[in-house]
């Protein structure tokens, strides 16, 4: 186990994300919130990472910047050799459209679209997507295809958000608390789906969670605290989600 | 983008009430736009076609009596194409079962050939036989007013001889599209008619065989009307010419032109208000809808939808609403056009109404609304996508509120908590509040303008017919006669008092500006016809000089004390320089006034009068009229009360139509603005209100928070609307003023209260609808889902 960030060779093949000195400051009037204070970190091809940390430690901020949803205040994020921090608006849009599968912490479903349509809204613009029905089946929602978000429980809404992320067969999966609203049994179903995508397709995956038990399914566990990476732990072996209980 | 389109339709369905309100407002805007512009185009086209097909002349002239041989000389004037000579005369008519004075304008038709100019469009029957002096074709409006058909007959006094005339046919003429008795202010279909008779028969009756007293001609291409008129006047001078004039001074044509000008102004003002309000509403609704969807937009962006994709999505939504409103507006506009067209066709006797709706008009209407809507949408979307998706997806922070000015002024304890919420909300978003107020105020203003016409017409009638004219009857003589005729009138049974007047056709000239009109000579200390100054005080007629309608200061650019040149167009045709003694306030027409003796001195004609104003014993009025018909030197008589009644009769329908349209439209706008504001507030604040309900507030209390705010906005909007309405009325009045009439700005308090009522009622209706929704607010659902 390492206590400092791992500094792999900067031009290493097989590195998906290379994060260097990443900072993020939110300015709200006079108040400045330093959400990230210099994050250095690499994500390798095929890896499944669990990102742990207390509330407000900057997990979502880091993931958002990696997903092209937000801009950094300083430092660089390189995705497969391309520097996201220098990307144009159009390049970022294409990056989000064709590369990233994102699960939002607050689901962000479109209230006027059914479960199926909330997935197809993404698959319609992807290159080689799954059928929306198949994606929903992976998260156990085959029975709820034509329900509107307001007719679904919080957990069900969250599962649509996950189906939506994996449905486009993304090149990288970024999940912000994908199991936050789920009981352990459903949580396992969802994690299995994510794990399968990672295992079978080799999609590099980052999962944010508050739940340390989930860390066992990861290749590596990144601990964030107060905007900095305080620890990166490598698991000797990944435990299948089915064996996880919380 | 299948799923996005589904979202589009569902979002639209979700806001169907709002969408409907916008559709209605757009519909109103587009329909009035189309109505005014297409009716104007149609009337232009119809007039052009009618004039063209029926050879409407370019120049007209009258004289006492000229030999037919003069025609050759006139035709030889450079610039003249076709010349037609006629015999024309004013005759007194005696219509069975109609005991009021009726005047006919009798015009000759060539016996041996169809007329070259001003040809008739025969609606019914046939032309009169050339040799028959008892057959006439009558104008359609007159025939309709008296239910004449071919075969009907009535009495006429032709050159002093009583005759029975039989209607052979009913016709229309480009010359008399609007038949207005000279000196009258509105057409009177019952009391003024045009009659056509064969030239020989009419010539014989008036001792005009081989002679004419009426002439019309067309100009050859490039012909200069001014030059032709000058030459024509010289030719006709010896024969008692009254001064030639071009189309623009021809009665019927002038009224039409004024009406077109008025329509054009309306077409400029009203639709712009509507389209403006519609665009504003769309803009508000869209920007607020986009704002409520800000997280969805962020999510779409996060999935990789481009800003353009998102913009296109909302533009589609907006265009759908605009398209619905536009189509409905076009259809309604076409219907309204026919309504308005029919009203005009009652006045303006065209043989047909050629309806045209130029694609350009539709395009412009659709373009303005569509353009405003699209721009507004793009602006809102741009605002929404400017922030990074990560930021936009975070729940919005609680808005910043603070204590309001009102709360600081009004002691605590008086304002309830809900009232404080209302005040804080208004103060927090002053722009939004102001825009809502402005929208509602517009509705109020439209009502005021719609009603204003009625008020102003009442006022004009009061001034003109009650304060200026005070006689019961005006009697005119065939020619200027000696003062003896007055004694004759005074001696009649039932005539209480008679006062002479003289009218003289003149051309007034100042520098290079001229105006063809008449001077009325008024007896000293006249009590039946009074001049009113700018403040409506009775003005004494100065001994010398001419008093002019105030609008002359604009038309001729003269000021009191300056001299103008008076070219008399009759009698010895003297040309004199006369000082302007002052101005009087008059809303209808343009006239000059002089002391009767001074006018007679100017004419060098001793004591002559052209008519008299009389007061009569009302019970004897019919018998007085009988006697007048039989008096050879009396050309006609007009009863003041009839004139007023007729004025209202002819104006009422179009006024009602405008008021009706204005009321509906104002209601729609008020409803649209209030309803939309309420619904958007509901969407934005549903959670807050539901939370309050959960905390134990009653339905009434939360309704008060939302609707009380709107009520307050409506109340604030009304006085502003009065102000707007007043400005708009001012603008309209100035825009349509002409030498035919000027519109005084008179707005009755009844108009203001009606405008306020329409706005309040529309607001209340939309409030009730929203209240219904509030009562059915699903607390659980509102709290569970995040918008
Ligand atoms: N848009 C923003 N404006 C201002 N401050 C922000 C914004 N977004 C995040 N922050 C602040 O940045 C810090 C990190 O936020 P972030 O959402 O990354 O935390 P997190 O680790 O995901 O927390 P949680 O586990 O609660 O989701 C927090 O202090 C948060 O308040
Ligand atoms: Mg977070």
C-alpha cells in the first residue's frame, strides 16, 4: 500500500486519466471554497476505482472535472493523451457524447420521459449503444420501462441513471454515488452491472461512494479528504459484488 | 432525436394551459395584423379595379353652362386623354312614406353611346331610355335605404317642376363609391341619392340642350393634372366655372383615401401592440421554462448534447406554439377581414370586394412573432448553458431575500406572513414584476383606445351639432338669392326664426399652398350658428377679415394677422387678399368664415344669401318640409336631428366592431399575461407552497401568496394602462388627423372603468383557474420529485 500518489511515467501507454496538480476553487461572492487542492492521480486502462471520502471532500468535483462537466481552476487532466483542461467547448461535448458514461449523484432524469426514453435520449446520440431495454434489464428494471420518473422510487430512478450511463457502451464510466439510494440487495445488482461492464469490456470505471464496504470490489481505493488524495490502496484481489454486504 | 421530441410534446402538454394562453395572444396579434393590412390591401385592389374597369376620371369641373362645342377645345389641352361632358343638378326628392328632406344628385348619361368615363355598374334593371324624362337609374345605397327596385317610383322637383320618376335600374359608380352630400360629414343613404337620367331629357329640363355644366376627363400618360386644371379653369372661366379639381379633391375618392390612411395607421399600431405582447409573453414563458429546466439542460449537455441541440429543442417547442397561434391567427384574421370588409362595403359601394391576403403580410406577421420567439428562446438557452453542467445540476441555492421597503415603512404586525412573502417576492424580482405589470397595462391600454373612439365621436357630435349648429333645419337655395327669400321663409307657418347665411366656393392660397373649400358668411350676432374658439367659447365674428378652422394653420401655414388670397370660384370670380382675423376650433372639415356683409362686399354682389338656418315648431316640421319642396328657389333642406341620427347610424356599426375587437383582444391579453405569470410562479414556487401546506397553511393562505401577488400586480397595472391608453389615443389621434377630421382626445371615465373591469375580470378568471390547480396541489408528488 502506498500513502502517496503514484507517479507513473507521464507518457505511459495504458493510462486513461492522468490528473496533475488539479485544483478547483468555487467563488461565491467573497467566500472562496477550495474544493480540490492539488490532486495527482492516474487511472489505468481496465481499472475499477472506488473513490472514498467524507462529504464535501471534493469527490464529485474531481469526477465532474474528469467527466468534462466542469472546468478546473488549476492543474491538468489528460484523457488518453488529450488534455481536457485545454479542450474547446466542442471537443468537450464530443468527449462527453462519445467517451464518458456518467452517473449523476442526483440522477438528473428528464421528468417528462419514461425510463426507457430516459435511456434512449442518450443511446440516440451514441456511436454503438446497447438497446435501452437491455441496459435497463442489467439494473433490474425490465418491468418499469414505461414509467415516468415521478412514478418510480428514488432507488429506481437511480438505477435508470445507471442504465443510462452504461447503455452507450462508454469508453470510461464515472459514477457519483450510484448506490446512494439503494438497499444492499439492489445495490449489489447495480454494482454487478457496473462490474460486468468493467470486466467484460474493460471499461475503466470510477465509483464514488460513502460506503467503505464497496471498496472491496475495486482494483484500487482512492481516499479523498479536504480536497486532497490522502491515500491510495491497492486491493490484492477484487471481490465480486455479490459477496458484498452492508 | 426521437426521445427529445417526445419530451417536447410532453412538456408542451404539461404546459398546455400556458401554451393556449400564448396561442390566444399570438392569434389576436396576427389576426388584427392580418385584418387591418389585408382589408386595406383588398380595398385598394377593389378600388383600383373598379376605377380601372369603370373609367374613373382624373379631373373634374363644374360650370354654369357651357356650349358642347367647348369639348373640342378642352380635349385639345395637352395632357388630356378623354373628355366627357354632362348635365348635373341637385334636385329635391319626395319619397313616399318618408317625410324628411331628401336631396338627389341628378347626373346625365349619354343617349347614343355608353359613357366614356365614370361608367355605371348596373346591379339591377336597365339604363333609362334616352328620351324618357321620367326614368332614372338610382344609386344602390339610396335604393336599399328606400327599398327601391326597378319599377318603384318617387317624386322629384326638377327645375321647379314636380315630376314622378320611375326607377329603371340600380347602379354603382366609381364616382360615388361613397355618396356624401356636399357639406355633410357622413354619408346619408336615406337623404342623399345619386340619380342618372338620359342626357337629352335632363338637358331639356334644365335648358341645357347642346350645353353642359359638368365635366370630367382623364389625363394621358404623363399628363400634368395641375397644368390641365389651370388651363381648364381658363377655358371655363367665361362659362361660370367653379374651379376644376383633381381626384384628390373628389368627395368619394377623398373619403376613401382618408379611410385607407386610417386603416394603415391602425394596421401599424394595434398589431404591433399585440405582437409585441405576444412576443413578450413567449419570451417570459420560455425563459422561465428554460430556467426551470436548467438541470435537465445540464444533464443533456452532460450526455454530450451540444448547445445547438438544446437550443433547437426549445426553439422547436416555441415554434410549435407560435405555429399554432399563427395558423389560428391567420384563419381568424381572414374571418375578421371579411367582417370588417362587410362593414366597409356598407359604406363604400363597390360592386365587389376583392379579398387579397398578400403572402408578405402573413410572412411578416409570422416573422415578427416567430423571430421574437426564437430570439427569446436562444437567449434563454444561451443563459442556461453558459454555466457548466456540473454547476447547473446542483440544486439551486435558496434565493436571497431581504426585508422590503414596505416592511420597513409599515409597522410590524400589520403585515401578515403571507403578505410579507408577497412583498419580498416582488422586491426580489422587480424586472419580472415590472414586465408583468407592463403586459397587463397593455391590455388595459388597448381597451382604452378601443373605447376612446366612441367617446371622441360623442364629443365631436356634441360640439358640432349642439354647440356650433343650433338650428332645427338648414335650408339652401338653388342660387344665391336676395334677402327677400329670408322674409319668405320667416313668413311660413311654423317657422319661428330664420337667419341667413351665404356660402361661396373658394380656393384659399397662401404662398404656394392652396386649399379648395368654402367660405360661410354669417349674419351679425348669429345665434343659430356660432363660432367657437380654442376653448369653446363663443367667438364674435369680426367685422373684417376671415376666420379659419385652426387646422388651416397646418394646411396653409398661415397665422392670425397674415393675409391670404381668396380666389372665389363662382360669380364674378374675384381674387382678393383678406387678412386672417383668427382661428376657431373645428373637428370636421376645413372652412373659412366671414361676416355676411363683408363676404357680400368681397363678392361685390349686394345683399345675397345662399340659405338660412331656421328654428321651427316641431309639430309643424312635416308641413314645413312640404312647403319647402314646393318652393322653386329652395334646393334642399337638412334637419339637424336627422343629421345627428344618421351620423350615429352610419358610424355605430364600425364603432361597435372596433370596440368588440378591442374588448376581446384586451381580455385575451390580460388573461394571457396573468395566467402565464400565475402558472410560471406556480411552477417555480410549487415546492415552497407545498411545503407551506405541509407546515399547516390552508389552501386559502397559499392561494393568497400566489394570487395576491398577481392581484397586486394587476392593480398596479391599471393606472399604468390608463396612462398608456391615453398616450396611444394621442398617438392614434395625431396619426389619423386630416383635413376631413381631427380627433379630440376625450376619454370618458366610463371608458376607464370599463377598461379596468375587463382587465380585472380577465385576471380574476385566470386566477380562479390557477386557484383550482393550487387546491389540487399534490403535496407528496411536489415534494418527492425535483423539478
Ligand atoms: N457549485 C459550487 N459552488 C460552491 N461550492 C461548491 C460547489 N460545488 C461544490 N462546492 C463545494 O466544494 C466542496 C466539494 O464539493 P463536492 O460536491 O465535490 O463534495 P463531495 O465530496 O462530492 O461531497 P458529497 O459526498 O456530500 O457529495 C464542498 O465544500 C462544496 O460545498
Ligand atoms: Mg458528491
